[in-house]
C-alpha cells in the first residue's frame, strides 16, 4: 500500500509544531489588539459587511461570519478527509485499534458537557453552550506534543489524533442536531441533492477536484440558507472524495496534503484572530467564576481529564482495550489533561450557541483560561514523568 504524504512522521511533526505556534501567535495577537487602543477598530473590522454576488444570487455577511461560515468550511473539509482516511485504513480501521480512542473520546465528550450543565443548571440560555467544553483542539494539542518531543511516545500521539478525530465527529453531529435554527425545507432538500451529487461522484470514482468543488459550493450555499450550519458541507465533500489509489496517489490524500498547510497556517490562525480577541479591561476574579466561564474551565480542565482517563482506565480494566505500546498509565493521564485544550472547536461552538457579545466574551475567557491551564499542566506532567524515569534508570 502506498504511503500517504500526510503520513510522514517528520512532516507531520513539523506541520503540527509550526501550526500550533501560528495558532498561538494569532490568538495572542487578537488578545493584544483587543486590549490596545486599536480594540474598537478591531471590532469594527470584524463587523464590516462583505457581499458576494453571482447574477441575482447574493450573500451578505460580516467579516466575522464569512470567516466562521466560509473559511471554517475548509477546515471541516480537512476534518472530513482525516476521519474517512483514519476510518478506512488508519487508527480507526479495526475495532481493536479504535476501541481505546473511541471509548476515551466518548468519556471526554460527555463528562465536560455534564459538568458545564451542572454548573449552569437552571439557566436555559446558558445551557445552550453545553457542548463548548466537549471538544479538543487537535492543532494546539499536537503542537504541544511536538514541542515536548520524545517525552510523548509516538503511540500516544496516534491515540490523541484518533481521539480528536472521534471528538470532531461527535461535535459535527452535535452541531447538525442542536445548533440548527429556522430550518428551510426547500434549501435543506437542495442541500440533500448536493450531497447526493457528491455521493455519485464518489461512486463513479471521479478524480477531478473541480467537480467536487462545484458540488461542494452548491451544497454549502444551500446548507447556509437552510439553517443547518454551512460548515457541514465541508464534511460532506471530505467524506465524498475517493481514497482509491491510481499510480500510488488518491484524490483524498492529495487533497488532504494540499489543504493541511493552508488550514494550519492560514485558516485556523485567521479564525483564532477573529474569535480570541476578548477585552480584559476590568477583569476580576468574579468574572472567571461566573457560571459560563466556570463551567467551561471546569469542563475542559477537570472534565476532560476525568472523562478521557476514566473511560480509558475502565476500558483497559474490562479488557476492551490495551495501553498504547511504549507508554504508561501516567503518560496516558498526562495526555488526558492535554485534551482539555479546546480552543478552535470550543470557540466555534460558542459562536453557534450565543449571539450576545457579553456572553461570547465570557465564552472566550473560559476557553482561553482552560486551554492555557490544560496545556501548561500537561507539559509539566510529561516533563516530570520523563525526569522521574531518567532518575529511576540512572
């Protein structure tokens, strides 16, 4: 079987490392600008309207919405490609391989959501954000792993990637079911026609990207108008692209390889810059312990490690799964802490759950604090485990 270009460990490590750095720089830049004299101009830029028109059909959205609805569809296209590849021939290709990350992802999705719901119980509006702490940011998490180098075993990185892919799949399902509003049956039906066209292209093993682009754009516009979030069209395109190889190459792998740098170094940093800019003026401890940010921080930092490690431990004890090769339960626990980095998908779900800028500020604050806390504590724990291991072998 030909090796996908995306599977090169050296290339993947570099992409993840520098992609994580780019994401961090963009988020830091957003925070700096939002808290500088340029803050009002930053907000005005995000709320500037832009129109795209083809004949009599036109779409008018703010720059922030073009980023969240348009650019993020490309991010979800890459997610769809990764899910399909891993499900067919990767870490999720067999029940034995998939058992631990699937069970861990489920525990890591349900537990943070339950904690957020418990903290915000009785507030119907706040409960719309129940899924915010359920997601893991694969770009940031793998970036931290890359920076830690050999302290994180390769098998544990594979576990994290598989877990994050399952995590993204569950997030996609949640977005489709719980964050759709004012459904248009006609637009939804036309979107279904677009998905059917993509399926036909797959069945015919069509290898020209232009056909998928045309069908994907049609589906995106229809889904956007339907009330279901338009980024799901990107997932549909990703699932439709064939993995069958001709001359050692497949359209899916070639597209994934081409998109990954653009997503890691352009789309995700742009999204971070547009969504991480929270003003810290007048920030007090009471702001951090308000129900919404507290629920997010507790869900991501505490809920993720309890859910991921607890579900993994249960699966291993019951004989349903095994500890990844070359790792230990201590390192598995450190990885569970690292999954509390929920940046991109958490912020994205926050924009779907809430329109009020005051609440969105609380969401951003909670996600930033939880992600920072999870990354730092996980890195310290991996370093402590490595140091302890060296001492015991000396």
